[in-house]
C-alpha cells in the first residue's frame, strides 16, 4: 500500500543558511533515497491555497511504496543528519499517512 509523507512549513524561513544546507543534503542523497526507500517527490513548495484554516508557508508531499519504507527513510542516518537544519530553518509538521491499495 502506498504511503505519503507531508511536510507543512508553518511559517516563513527564519534561517536561510540552514534551509540551504537542508536542501543541499537532500539533493546530495537523492539517488540513495530513491534506490533504498523508493521515495518519489509529488509536490515541493508549489502554490497553496487553504480552503479551511491558515495557508501554510510551504508544503512537500512525498510518496513511498509502503509506510515502512517512509519510516526507514525518515530514520536513515542521511535524513536524520539533515533534520537539525530543517528545524533551525522554520517550524514544520511532518505527517505519515497511508494511501489506498492500487487496483
């Protein structure tokens, strides 16, 4: 069953250097993330419009083949090393949810 990670940036970036380091780390590990965890970026910081509640400053939507693959990616040494930069850059929520079984 596919699974999705959504990262919601709640406010504007407060540390551009940390945000750049976070992005660079993810780009540097992109091939590893695809090969090991089947990560597939579906949307990265596109325009957003809230129909209910506040519009977030940014949204990332990632697809994984399974929830276990998403957890393994999040817990990987490569991604764990990048998280402190994301935390310094802005406030985020990170949510894992499962999709529908393909027919």
